[in-house]
């Protein structure tokens, strides 16, 4: 067991160095070197995260949301993957420079991850209790009995009825929502600093989605951990994220607080995402506004802005020059050539006064009710 | 589970009657009269021949045990359905009949031969399990390495080599050229130059060769498949080492199909490997049945096949039950991943 290793230091107990954040990702680049060419899967991702915070990572399928975080966790097989630059610092320690063995201490213990499909993410041949307690045995040196006892408590904590009985059952005896609760219990077993949730609700019924998100928030309030919420649904992060990073073609195109992204977005791709949130409650007859076209191949990226071919506002410069991050004093950045052009933004940005809040939970906030009243 | 076993046992019944019936009909279609073959090249005296047919219950007799003759003076054969019923009735009394050639009860012959086949099958299956699964695991873990390529190459060769030819090559190499292993037979003789266990090496390897190669390939592909499953990623995300992930999470899942294959294979090995036993002059049931077929010694063929049916069905049942121990989804009779 790792606990017995005398060189082992639990990074969680170490202070965050002065002036640094819990997790600092800076210009992270990870490319896959395949026979078809170099896939620019993660191409300059930067963000910071503190304890108790929730970061929403939003983008279409293939935008690099998951791969970025698999890279941070060291779960990408290398080769074919290769780190091409940047850094990831957790409590001041560079994760990219750690050995595989050191990373094993971090995984599950300091940074835990839950995945999209709870139906296939649990091992079918082992009892739930064993799977939930496995991390505790590994990172904390618990005995079998201790781990099982703690696993039972954890199941209770995540709202699984009759935990003493269910702990001895197998995954196939659980429903999808219950399995995702098990996954959360498993991820939180060692009190990680950071919980990375990779589309945790995508495979679940809509009614269960809200429950799972609530559970994650509840656990966050109890434990004070940070959450990275990866999703393709802007609605899911709308009322839980403190910060949002919008990704496109392996790059973050906009990053800011949730309010900045929803109300002061300065990137046409984010506008497109906001416009495509269903607004049934507001006007049932209004059609959804899709973003036309498909994301570019990550092997042959267009020379300029990767979104330019789909962007209704694209100018010549967009096709030739890659936009830099236009950062505002608050730290809100947008990778658009016209992000600083207030007139352009004002003219084209969606009327977001009513875009936020029609989320899975369905709780209307004040803003929504006013705007609804205004329209009717 | 009990209900499941009962259901499977009941399924034995039609299979059993079907196979024995087909075989019984076949023996009347295949050319060559068994009684005439007892005499070999010699011409049998009609009276003796008639007596033999009586003693094997092939012709109808009156209450005194004398053969009933028709108007031409020929014996009247027992009708086929009656003979089949007689056979089945005797079978349930533990009587498989008497060999035409050896004049011995078939049960005695197989009681004598079966242990040789069983011992050889056990040796072969152990060899197959250890080497097949081992090679498959190495090949999957060290994918595209030298070892993987070696395993792929060797298994391709083994799959395509006929067992009898491989057996003869091994005999030639180890027996004739190197003089390190006995050529054939099962040992136990007085003047044997080798300890008895050495007699098992070549036949066991020959018997296991093809299925060893297959089980290595199944193991490799299963393990590679399982390693791509989401729950393996979950295990890695927990911080388990690569070794733990493979040993604790991947192997048990990957083994399920391999165990099936090896189990079913064991059933077929227990029913005698005609080619291997013939090449190595092995006194098992496969060789015995082969010899009986060439001599039209039907009681031995029938008896042997009956034993094989029972053995194969019992082994298959055991394999099915063993799934339950490996896969809880089967143990609890739940549908696979209902969502």
C-alpha cells in the first residue's frame, strides 16, 4: 500500500504556495502523433482553479474538453500522445514532471474523476463496496473491513438507500442514476481537492440529471473541493459554475466568470452556443438557432481562427491569422480578433438577458421571470 | 441456479436419444458385415456364423434359443427398432454390449481405456491453460513487441499444423534424433527406458497444440478489448498501477470467454483424440473407437459414443455453471446492462 511508502507525501496536506492557485493550467499542449498526422487535441489551454470553485468546461464533441482533463490526470497513453508544451501545477507541484508512480498518488487521492457513462464505468464482476473502497485501501492503507465500512457510509452519503445491503451488490443491480451516485461516492472516497466530472449527466434521464448535479454541489459544500464540470450543455453549467471555459478545436476560445460568459461574452462561438440553448419556456414556437457546419479536423487546422469557417462575422483576417487571447482586467479572455471592438460585440451579441437559467433544474430566476413578462 | 441446472439436464434427453439413434441407423448403412469381419479373410462356416449372430442378438430366436428360419432357411434378423430399444434398455442396466472382436464386455474395455484418455486430457488441458493464457496475456500487455509478434507467429503455425503431423514431427525430433523422449505408447512396460511421466509429454503437447494457440489468441484479443473498457479507465483514475489494473480489473473479465473455450475443449479431449492417440499408439478411448470402426465392431463404437455424449454434456454443464462464478450478471440471472 502506498501509505507505507516512507517517501510518500500527501500533496493535499501541503499548503498552496503564496500567490498560486490550487490548480494552474498554463498553455497546455498535447498532440497525438498518428499515422494520419499530428492531431492538435489540446492546443494551449490555460485556466486557474481554487478550492470550492466550480469550473464549467463547455464545447462541442471533439473540442478537447475531455482530452484536456485526461491529460491533466495523466490518463492519456504516451505515445501516441505527447506533451508539446505548457504546464500543470497542483499546489505548486508540476504534474507533468511527475513520474507515473507519483501520478498514481495524485489520481483518486488529490484529483478524482467521474465519467460520462455510469453503465460501463463500473467493473461488472466486482461488488460495489469493493470498488468504492478500493481507493481507500490504496491511498490510505485501509483494511478490507475498514474500506467496506467507509464505502457503506459513502453510499449513504450520496443518497443510496439501504447502503448496508447495496454495498454487497453488483453494478448490474443498480440503475443508471444510482450507478452515477456510486461513481461520485467512489471519486469522493479519499476527499480529493479536485473532482473532474466528464459529462456526468449526459447518459442519464433528464429527471436524474438535476439530482446528480445537486448531489455534486452538496458534496462540494461539505468537502470544499473544486469541481471541473465538463459538458456540451451550457445549460448544465449555467447555475453551478463560477467560471466557464468555452473550448473549440482543442483551444479555449473564451474564459471568464459565469456571468461574463453569459452576459458579456465577446466571442461569436459562445454566442452561438447561447443561442442554441432551448428556450421552450419563453416561446414554444421559436426555432432553435444552430451553429452551422462542423468542427474542423484537428489534423489540418485552418490557418487562422479555427471557428472562422463557421463564423457569420468572419473577415479576411480571421482566415489568415490566429487570434490571440484578448484579456480584460478581470481575467476574462476571448480568442477573437474583434473581442475588443465594443461596437461589434454590442451589435452582434445575443440578447442574453433571458438566456440563462432555463437549466435542467428548471428553477426560474428573477431575471427570467421579468423577461418572460416583458415578452408576453 | 437449481432450476437452470435441471433445465440443462432435461435438455440432455433429446440430444442423447437423437445421437444414439442416428449412430444406430448409420451402422446399418455402412458397408461391411461385422460378423463376417470377425473371420477376417477366412470363409465362415454358416452354422458358426448363425450361432454368432444368435449370441449377439442379431437374429430372432424362439423360446428355446434356437434361431427362427424363414421359408428359404435363412435366419430372420431382429428388426431395427427392436434392436435399438434393446440397446437402450441394456444401457440403462449398465450393459453396453459385447465387443464382436474382443469378446469382452464393452464396459470392461472402456473402464480399462478411459483412465489413459482422462490422464492425457488433464495433462493437455493444464498445458493449454497455462501456456495459452500465459502467452495471450504477455502478447496483449506487450502489444506489438517482439514477444507479441513471436506469439502471433507461433500460434498461426500451430493452428495450421495438423495434429498428426505435428505429432510425427515431435516423435522424429525428440524420439528418433535426440533420444530424449519415448516415441509412443503410455509406458508402464517392464523394459521401459523412460519414467512413465515422460510418455505423456509429446502426446499431451500434440493434443493441446491447436487449442493452446486458439486460447492464446482469444486471451490476447479479450484482454485488449477489456483494456479499452470504461471501467479500466475508472480503475486508472483511482490511482491503481498498471499492474493492479490488469491483475485485478482486466483479467477476470477477459478470462470469461477463455474459460468457456478451454472447458469445452476439455470435454472434447476427454472423449478421446483419435488422431493423437493413433499417432502415439496411446491406449485411450479415441484409438479404441478408431480401431473398432475399421473392424465394424459396433458395440464398441456405440458404447464409446454413448460415453462421449455423457462426458461432453456433463463438462458443458460444468462450464456453464462456472460462468456464474466469474460473472455475477449470469449468477443472478440479470439481463446485461439494462438502461
